[in-house]
């Protein structure tokens, strides 16, 4: 966990118990991707990305079809804030050709997806036509669980080393002088934009590659995104498939910006 605190992420080695969960989750994830209602909601970027928010049919403890979610990464995460109820996992699937333009996306936003991996901070939500940023959904942590084998270059998760330190200090400065209970209502757009530029200028960009049975745990304030699929890298019909859990952190935005 020292790596998580220092760098903003940690990759856990193959966990036999987690492999059991992956075997149960994979057919459920495939069913979600094939479901017409799910596809209508989640298939974007001209069919190269299935966003898959809340797409996996797991229970509030993470179990799928009775198979429990046992993982070293989860145990480590729960050492930070204790056990938290889990939402239905995101099933993020990417195929060759990603990224393509997303419906309604500006040219600048598409270029950002191409050149900066669509880097973002989870929970800092864009609102309104001007897409102003508010810390509405503070997460405790982000856990990624690969569901299938993929080669290097298959749109891996990207994270910027140490970015959580920069973002935390920038957002804290923007919230200074305001009662903590109001922080989720503060417009943090300028602070976030400036901090993100500092991250790009000073932090190492790292691509994370993992196989089923492995897991990565990200700090809740780490800047991260999805790399373009490298031309020529092969894929199966499943594409690159990862399940993500992001439980909400009790205590709101003020808790999210604490040091731990």
C-alpha cells in the first residue's frame, strides 16, 4: 500500500481466488455487452467502446452467481476505509479502432481522447452545457479486474504517477475558506484544469497491463484514462474487457480530499 500512497496505483499478482470470480463474471459480462438495452445505453465511439456503467449482475458484496469476490486488492482497499457496499460493476470493453468520435463530442474533446487518453478524475462530474466540474461522487478507491487475456497495446488503462498528490492539493486550495459540507457544490473547473495541465507536464504517464486473476487498485484522486488501441494489435470478439468497482466514500467531498 506504500506504492498506492506514493504512485497512485498498485498492481496485484495473480490471485487464484479472484480467478474463480473472473470465470463466473465473464459470461455475465458477455451477456451485458450483447443485451440490446445495454448496447443502446453503453455502446459509443462508433462501436469501439462499451462504457458498461452498472452492467455486471453482481450483488452488493460483489459476488456473481454465488461466487464471492475474494481478492488481495479488495482486502487491501478495505484496509483503508473498511468494507463498503459495492455497486454493480462497470464492464468497460474496447475494440480495435478506439477511439472514434463519440456522438455529441466536440472536435477538441475527441482530440483530447486521442492525445491525452481521455484523462479524467472519477467523481468530478461535468454538468450543464458548459460542462463545469463538481465533486459530486467521491469514491473510496478504484479497482480494475481484467476479465480476458489481451496483448500489450490493447487500449490499456493509463495512469499518471503521483497525479493524486497534485490534484488533491489543487482541489483543497480551491475549497479553502468554504464549509466542508458545501465542497460538493463548488465549481472546481479552473482548479482541475490547471492541475491536470501540471500533471501532464510533470508526471510520468504509465500504461497498466494485467491478466485475469490480477487486479489494479487506483487512488481515488489519480488522473487516469484509456489509451488508443495500437494499430495492428489483434483482438477476439470480446475486445479488451475490464470490470471496475468504485464504491462511494462516506463523508462526501471533504473525506475524498483527505490525505489517506
